């Protein structure tokens, strides 16, 4: 953890109006002007990306889109390209979230193509993996996580290199939006498994610097316990990131 700066990310999903988005990010910016030692990111809906970027100004908050297409342009009605996200001021993009996988049928292959295209234009991918409750109960967690990692990072594995800025997020499907949270020990167990997988695939140096986030009903009252785990480098927050009075305490968990 000494080499990995804590990373606190908020995934706003399909929530908040333009005014609400701008108001929230301004409140976040005001709360962290004196804060060092933690990276902060917000992921608004597409329609709010540009105004949120303007509101961020020089506050040092990273901006992420929640999805993108792997092509740079073309006849893909309703899609957004990596270069379009760069133009809005995005620095990151969330890929392979369980809601994209399970509701919209996104595959590991799609995530892999998106991650490759994102990195090519300078966007930092946040690639999500996670098992369902049925898979956990059948003790298939590691099998599922490894399969998702192998498929979602295929292009990077073939090159044998993963950018040090790359972010992975472990989000157990059974803990997203359910109020259930993996215990710190459960999170650590999977994060450690992912770290070992990174070591085997990309070497010790990469595994030591790539940050792995936990997502799944993260709240102010469990952030410290989660962040006390050796391989939990940050969190990807859903519902609790939609209000300043819950997201700011998460950001300032150790300060």
C-alpha cells in the first residue's frame, strides 16, 4: 500500500441532473482543497461530463465516463468514442461494470477491445470484475475472476505489458446496490488473488503499482475497515457518491 496512493472514485450511474452534478462536484472540490495523499474521481452521466469538467476547473479531481465504444468513429448510433471522451475532458473510463455485463450483455471481449482503444488515446481504463452470489456459493469466485481478467485484458496479456496507471475494480455483483458488503477480509482475499494474477501475467513491478479498487455498497461507516486491507487501494462508490454528505467522508477517510 505504501507505493499505491489511495484512489476514491464515484460512479454516479444514471443519476443527477446537470445542476445537481455541478453542485455536487463543487462541494467535493471545496472539501478537498487542503487534502493531499488521495486521488479523487467522479463518473457522471455522459450529458454532465462537460459541465462537470468546467466545474472541476483546477481542483485536481479526475473525470471518468461510465462506458464507451472501441471504435474511433462510425455508424454506431447512440455510442461514444474514446476521442469524444478526451474532448470532454475525461481522464478515465469505467469499463465492464457488472451492470454493463449483466444487463446489457457486454462480454470480456468487448471490455478488452474497449480497454485497448481507451489506452491508445490516453484514457485510463477502470476495468471491473466480480462474481454473482451463485458463483460465490459454489466456491467459483477465483475461477470467475481469473476468467474475466484473462478475457478483459487479453490484448495487454499478449503484449506482456499493462500501464502502471491502469485501475482494476473488484465489484462482487451480490454487493452492488443491495446494501450487502463484502467483509474487509473477503475483499482482501480477492484483491490478493488479483494481485497474484497480475504478478504472474505482468511481473512483480507492475503488480506492485497497479491499484485495485473495491466496489459494492461502500459507505462512510465501512471505508476505514476496507482501506485497512493490504491490497485494497481504493473504492468505486455507487449510491454513496451521489451526496456530498456521504461521499466526502469516504474521500477523507484517513484525514
